[in-house]
């Protein structure tokens, strides 16, 4: 009887070995996939460091773009332009984003809150080039000239969905008891909302804002027909303005090696800016929630 | 209206912070109204923005759409001088590059998501997820720069001749013709790198949301680790993963700068992936500032409008699937 059982189990054991084999192979494949997924980041950052660092100098930060063949060219105006555009975008995007997020969190389940949430998600997937032609049609064409304001508004509009959704999520995590405590102490609703709820959720909201800023800092397509780019120093918001991504784009597709080197240097500066903001965003959340949150 | 009294006047405990002024209950009711109203106005900005985009782009696209009708979508003529505009090559180019991107990115993204949610040692999970997420933070124009100077030369001298001659795929129409480098294939490949983090992030989240009991039940029935994944975890997360892929598709369809920099910018329908082409977004990016006639501008707006509608549908479907997955898990 025991021999019968033994002989019966032999093929089953072989089957098990095969199944285990398949399992190990597949697990190894997922391992390789995970490793491969990180390769592009490492390779791209490596090239940026190699090509960008060589072309980077103090001149890059303090000088203006120069024609091909002249030394000491820089992107001072583009760096300033990008910072200015981020500021303009924040003026447009933050109040609306945070306000809409608060509305969604405080009016959960109502039809309008659901609609706003759905549309914010849809807007989040809107192609940036569509935002670009919209901004041109709405803010450039009627006035007859390109402007920094139009560019800032275009990328500010792109911040709204991101900021509003994070604000909503973060405000939702604030315990109801905290609101009730404030109301019971006689705080009016608006003070409860702004001073208790918003302040408690601030860490998460700051993270959302930083993520949104990091995203729009590198946006190029919405600026092509709005901010346009500018080879000269300009602080006039109603005039075209230079931006780092625009400058990288126009130098990258140019035929000159010198400009290519400048494009690499610009890309390095841009990516450092974006990565610093992204890492800062992580750090803010982590320090608030005691780690693990993302 | 009931009058509320605040902290008792004779309270022995000294108050911390500024006292709340009690005299104006009416005032705070008004303030509440103003506050609620301003939140409402901010919230209404979102639908308003959506509506504005739709109306403005639609209105600007109308002359071209009205003039060409449906043939705008099917015609491949593009001659600004003669006023002939057809979007077919750009639409096909957009779809083709997106399909290449998803084909390359989905297995990698899903594999890495499975690894991170199931097999990764805990100390590796956070940093690895972070690195994959960082990939999504790299600006499009930086991808484009890298693609022009690093990826395309490798394609031109290595990958394309290898596919065409060594693997003899040149016999098929899809991998034939001269290897310029700048091509539909190059655009698809850089898009694959760009959409990978989106698919990976959504897949990872939905896989992590699969209940433990689902895994334990499979293991208790004698499944190997892989059988557990394939038989119990992935079917459970299927809708969410699919939603993630569709979300990636939405990104790929609308991606502009990197594609513009490597797709080759040519109005021609070709079966070969080695041939240069156009995508809808890159066509707009490339020609918009040079468009001189009103009809040309309107035709580009019409392409933007078509792109807008396609991405709205794709994103709507993706959101719906991901949220349905969320509802299933919570139920």
C-alpha cells in the first residue's frame, strides 16, 4: 500500500518541481524588470552629469545667451524667467487649487464636489500642448502679443488639478474630532477650516504644491506659444520671457555643438531644480507623518 | 439664534493664544458665508476652465472642421500653401507611437510593480519605488535632449541595422527602409520610458491594495508563489492594472516635446517604423508658430481639438476603471 502511494506521488513530485521552477523563473523575471525600470533614470542622469557638468560654469548663471562663436554665453535670463513663471503659475494655481480642494473635502458626496473631482482628474491628463494652444487662443491672440503672463497662467492652470486633489486627500485625513473641538470652542467655521483643518493638513498640502511646482517647472509645450522665449533680459510680464525648458529645446534642435553643450548644461540645472523640489516634497511629508507616507 | 458662550470668564486656567472675540456672532456668520462662497467660486473654476478650453479650442477649430468635415480625419494631404489639410498621418503616428510605447513599457512596468509589491525585501521597496517615481518627474524636454544625442545614434547605428539585417526583419514592411534614426520607432521608445513610471505606480498601488487573505488562501491551497500572483492577485487587481495602462496611454497620446524632437516631423503615412512621421502633438508644436494663414491655424487647432477629445475619453475610462477597482477593494 505504501509502495502504491509512493509510485503515485512520483509524477506529482515532478509536477511540483516544474511548478517551482516556473515560479522561480517568473520571480527572477520580475526582478529583472524592476532593475530595468530603473536603468533609464540612471543612464539619463549619468549623461546629464557627464555632458552638463563639462559645459557648466559661473558664466552660465550670470551671462546672457550669445551668438554662436562668442564665448561666455549663459542662461541667466532663462533661469530668472523660469523662476518668474513658476511664481506667476503659483499665483494662479495655488489659491484655486487649494480652494477647490477644501471645497471638495468639506462638501463630500455632493454632486458639485464629485463633478469637480472628476474634472480635476480629467484636466490632470490634458495634453500640455492643448493647454498651450488654449492659452494662446485665450490670452495671446486677443491681445496681439506673447507675454510672460499668458505663459504663467497656462502652467498655473496645469497646477490646479494636482494641488486640488492633494489638498482634498490631505484635508480628509484630518480627524473629525479636531473640527468638532474647534467648533465647540466657538470657532467660526471659516477659522476652523483655515486655522485648524488647513494647518493640520499643511505638511501634505505643501508636498502636493511642491510636486506640482516640480512638474510645471519643466513644462515646455504650454510655453511655446505663450511665453515664447526671449534672448534678452526681461522682467516685463506683458512681454515674451525666456524659460529654461524653452531654451534647452531651441538649443537642442539647433545645428551647433556649442549650443548643444549649453542645452546639456541647461538640462542639468533644470533637472537639479526639479529633483531638489521633488525630494523636498518627500521630506516634508515624511517629517510630518513620521515616515512611510507618500 | 442660540447664543454660544465661550470659555467661562472666571476660568482658572489661563487661556493659551488669542481669545476668540465673542461680540460678533453675526459677524462670524457673515464671514462664514463669505468663506463658503469663496470656496465655491474656487471650486467652480475647475469646471469653468474645462468648459473654456473646450469652447475656445473648439471655436478656433471650427472653420477647418466645417470646411473639411470628416475628410479632415481621413485625408493625408497637408499643404498649407494650397490650403489642404488632413490629419490622418498625425493621428496614425500618434496611435502608432503610443502602441509601441505601451507594448514596451507594460511588461516592464507590471514586472517591476509585482516585484515591488510581492517579492522586494522591505528595505529595497521605498528607495526603488522612489527611483521609479522620479522617472516621472524628469521634464519632457530633458528626455528629448537625451533621446536626440544618445538614444537616436544608438538606434541608427546599432538597433535598427540589427533588427533589419541581423534578424532579417527588413523583409517585413514594418522594419524596412533606411535607418535615419529619427523615426516613429524612436518616438515610441522614448515614450515607453516616459509612461513606464505611470503604469508602474498605478499597478503597484492596486497590487498592494489586494487583501492579504487573497494571497494566503492561494498559498494555503498549495500554490507556488508565482501561481499565487498569476491566479489570485493579478485577476483581483486586473481592472486597476488595466486602468493604469490606459492612464499611460493617455500620457503617451498627448506627450509633446520628446516626441517632437525625435519623430522626424514628416507628413507621410508609412508602414515602416524606421520612417520619420508626425504625431498630433508634435505637428502642433512644430507648425503652430509658423502658421500664417487663418486656415492653417484653424487646422492645427482642429488637431488639438481631436487630441483633446481622444485624451478626454481615454482618461475618463482609465479613471473610471481605477476607481471601480478601489470600490471593489473597499467592498
